[in-house]
């Protein structure tokens, strides 16, 4: 049966599903929060971003708040949360950062394990280095996931530390 013009116009208006990235760690109070914030910044709504921990902390580490604030990212209103099975089920890419065996494995998902130290109890200089490494890794992943997006510009913080 031929498709009428109304069906064709509706088919053209269907938007592709945004990729979903889950950043998972233990406490969801440092690494995964920084990664999620960078991905939200870089993807500008073109990637759905989730983060969670296997054993969420009460609050984000103060040194992480400070380090992110230095580059214009305010995480003061963000609270650590537990990841859920549905987070893993909906994710296209799961980035783990220290949750090891606590993170469940779902077949047909892409898993990346980023070996990044936990910023808890680290000096602000050490947290800055962790932040900058996460920034590089997230920027690279965002570029890859959005490579077919013509409006997507080169990523990375601009000079002066603000993105």
C-alpha cells in the first residue's frame, strides 16, 4: 500500500533518539558528577546524561564543588543519587569510574571503564588534575557520540578556563 503525503511528512518529522550516557561510580559525589556536568555542557541537550552511585554519599565533595566552580560549573544544587537498573537499561554507553563489581552488566551496552582516582580527601590541586582528566575524556566521548551532528563544534574549555 502506498504511503500518502501525510504519512511521509510525519515520518520526516520523527526525531532520532538521543544517545544516553550513564556515569557510574561508588558515591556519586565526585567523578561521576563532574563527568555528567561536562557532558551536559558539551552536548547541550543532544545527549541524555545520567549519573549515579552504588553507595551514594550525602553530598558532593566540597573540593569537587570548588574545582568545578573555578571553571564556571555550579554543582551546589546537585545531590548524589543511587543508580537504578533502568539507568543501565536505558544507557547506550555506561562509563564506570571505580564501582567495579558493584556495577551491573547488561549485554549489548557499550561499557567504558575510566581509571580515575576518587577525589575524596584529595588536595584541591589533585582534584583539579582529576577534573581536567575527566574533562578531556568526556570531551572526546561527546565528540565521538555527536560526530554526525553538523552543529556540534570542537569541544574543550576555552582559554581562561570557562567553556
